[in-house]
């Protein structure tokens, strides 16, 4: 009994020593040397707040408060380097790395690009160290204006420190990526469940599973099938990198319920109905961080059996004296072409038809979300069947649709000359002709 008690006390003492002793081993000298070596290799300042050795549950070096870059573009709360004991005295030492709560800013892309360029020019010797496994917990990507999910990553590397396999997952498990080698590339299998896009409109993807092929200088996505808002979105995508980042692809939409997505754009004036369409996109930029701001896209669309909520075009065409607020316009079909250049959008060849009216127009949405457009609405059951010219202004959230000034002036002049009814119609018709004639000389 006493012997067992002594053994237990001995084990407790050993554990206590293994926990406490590392805090008394001077490591600052080694940390200073590590900071210098890392700074020289990366070409940017590297600082480490504290560090110590730990022998329990396994021998390792733990550092805290790691910062990389002049403005702390990369911060790591804690980083543990765990050597494989069987390789301590080997020519090549094998280590595992555990990273806790790293924060990566958008500006870190420049540091990464610089490192990749240096390695391509003069590869760094890594024969002495083989990083076998990297675990990253609670990774935060700090991108201005974008709310990105917290990630966990599990990465396995080859003996040459090249990527072998990896798994990336959001904290809420709405997005999972599995990476595995395949021939001369890596196969990335993607799974999405109720995942909200972090870039652009916060659209929700109900479910999706697709594969991507990662090669040395580009990423191929042969086919993506997304279930969204009761419809299907099918796309393909290519991303290339080198001196510049480039992307191109195609997208097709079938029977997507447009009400919820359009309410994300404006809660005051929005569409409902079934959206179908197809288009192409492409873009190029110096780095991946700005690629999304340089996308050019052309998309032809059609919305069937819908309602324009928040605006009654029949009243707009009937009441020539003031802006109408609220109401709605039911339509059989609404179609057009969306042309996007960065953050500017042009809606061209807009056409709307129903049993009561027909309309057409074009609208430009500037980067500041202001509207600038023209159109015309004709009431099919009107005796005169005159198309009322419209001016479109305001913002996406609060659009203003009014009969054009020329239409109002023409209505007044025609009424004064020929009387109400016929005179009003003739005046509006003349005003519309003048507006169209002026439009021929306006720049797009």
C-alpha cells in the first residue's frame, strides 16, 4: 500500500515538474533569433510576445502573441510546435503545428504573394524540417465590408512540405471543403447546406455539392449546381493567377423565386415572380482581394407571373401631377439585360407586359446606388393608348418614378390648344417623340 502511495506521489511530482519547469527555462534568446530569421525570410517585421517549453501532454514549444507585418496583417494568439520524438536526432526532423485563434487581414494577401514570388525565384531549403500536420482552430478572416465565417482547418503535408490533403469547415458546418491529391492536381470537394454568401448580397444556398480542380496556376470548376429559393442555379468557373488574377465563367438560372433576393436589394420597391436567365462574366485584377470589384457581366433575364411591389405604374401613368407612393403592379412578363462593370450596373432593354399595360425603359445604377433612367408606360385599356414618358431617379432603396418634365409640359400645352382628352394625348405623344430624339444623342 505504502509502495503504491509512493509511486502515485512520484508521478504527481513528475507531472508538476513537467508543467512548471518550462516556465523557468530562458527562451527569450531563442525567440529573438526566431523573430530575426522569420523577418529576413518574409521581408516584413515579425514579433513574438512570449514563449515557453511544455513537456505535457507531449514536448512542445508554445509561443503567444505572434504578429507578422508592419500593421499586424497576421496575428496568432497561440502557436505550438510539436516535434516527433523519434526524429529528434534524425537528419530531417518531423513536426506538427497547432495554431489557435489566428486573424488574417485582407492586406496579408500582399505578404503571401511576395513570399510565393520569392520561393519561385529561389526556393527555400526545407530538408531539415518536415511539417507533417497543421491544425488551425478558430481562423478569422478580417475583410473590410465582408462578414466571413470563422473557420477550422486540418492540413496534411508531404515529406517535401507540399500539400497532400486538407479539410476546411465553417464553425457552423454550413460549408465544408475536402482537398485530396488527384493526378497532377488536387480535387476539392465542396458541400454547402444553408450557406449564406459573404460577398455581395447575402444570398442563401439551400444545398450544393460540387468538385473543383486546383492546379499549379489556376482553379477549374467544371459545373456547379445550386439549390436556391426554389430554383436551380448552374454555373462554371475558372480562376487564373500569375502576374494578375483573372476569372471567367457562365451562369444559368431556372425558376428562381425572386421575391426574397430582390428584398435584399430594396425593401420598399421589389419584385416577386419566377426568374430565369443566363449570362457570362469575366474579370481581372492585380490581386485576389480586388478581383470581385473588377467583374464584368452580361445577363439576360425574364421574370414570369410576377408583381412589382411598392410602385403602381398604372397610377403613375394616370396621374400626371405627382409621385405615387406604394401600391403594386402585376405583370405577366418582365425581361431585360443586366450589364455589370465593377460596381456599376446597367439594366437595358427593359420590357414589362400584362393585360393592363405595357412598358419599356432602361436604368443605370451607379456605384453610390443612385438611379438614372428613362422609360414609358402605355395603358392598354386607355382610349388614347398613349405611352407616358417616365423619368427614373432616386436610389435603389427609395426610387422616384415620375412622368418626364417634357410629358407634363406637353400635356399642359396640348390641353390648352386642343382641349382635354385628345389635346392632352397629342401633347404627351409629342413630348415622347422629343424625348426619344434627344436620347439618340446621349452617351451610354
